[in-house]
C-alpha cells in the first residue's frame, strides 16, 4: 500500500509543514518570498516550481493572479486526528471566503474620459474571492467592490497597472486616504490620494514623475469609494526576479 507522502522530497515536506503552521497561526497563506526564506531558497521562481509540483500531486491549489492564495488540500500528517483537524480548518476557511464583484476599471494616471461602455468589459457575474481575514479589522466586508487598475500614477503605493483594488463604497474621505473619484464637470475618473486644502482639493499621485491634480471646485468631485486592499499581479513580480 502506497504511503500518503510517497513522491514528496524533503523540500516538498518542508513547504507543506510551513504552509500548515503559517496558516494555522495567521489564518491566511504565506507569500512566495516567505516560503523561500523558510526553506532556504532565494529564488522565487524555484519556490514557484515546487509549488506547481505540489499542485500536480494534489496537495495544494492556488490562484496564480492573487498573492497569498495557496489552499492546502491534503494534510502532511498521517492519522485520523490530523485528518479531522484538517477538515475542520478547511470548513472554516471556506466560510471565511468573501466574493467581491469586479465592476470595472479605474484610471491611475492623468484622468481620462470613462466610456459609458467600459464597465461592460466585465460581465455581471465577474468577481474575485478573498479571505475576510485579509481585510482590515474595521472592515466587515459590507459594501465592497473591486476595480482593475489602469496606469502607473500610484506605483509608489504598491499599486501597479493591472492590479485589483478592493474598494469600500463611501462618499467621504479623510486626508491621506486612497480614493476613486469622479469629476462631474469632465466625466473623468481617477485613483489618487485625497487631500482637502483651504479652498480646493488636491489629488496626489504616488509617482514622483507625476504632478498633483488640483480641483478648484470641490462640488465637481464625487468620491466613489476608498481602497481597503490591493491584490497584486503575482506573475509580474515572480517573473521579474
């Protein structure tokens, strides 16, 4: 009779052990870089190679576009108690998943006109799944929506072209919060840091090569939501190392 761990190298076992311990402690999976540091591998590409092997062997599943999305399918330990514990943990993890609708794109560059048909790029059922435990403690998951970022004005805030931002619907913002705004007089939209000044509003990019946008008529600006979470494009960060 074949053993459960047959085909696993010592490095595979170290990864599975670290994944189990990390998820039990934190409630979410580690990053590729954290896995590499734990098992003594500097190359994120090599870690990704081992993770793909574990996927092929049925030990894990993951969404490559989403950071920290590794889900354990089989426990490394052998025994009834370990299996029962894993089943309980898996059940809790499933109940922790939140489905957030992706409603369109947001420009992170100079504001540009937003075509009325742009949102149609996403069908009504387009959504992204995230763990509630990854959200800030004060956010309960109500009134959330997601936008795909277009542009690079927020790169120093770790928001790149193609990333997904999770937004909370709100019409108000505090200075320093990253918000999606609509400029009524120009029918334009953009993603920027929000600052209310004496008689105007400053929309501040997080890119030293770009200048702030000053709104002299605050009534022409509508806040659509504020960023509570950023989902990076994992392929880009892995392939560039």
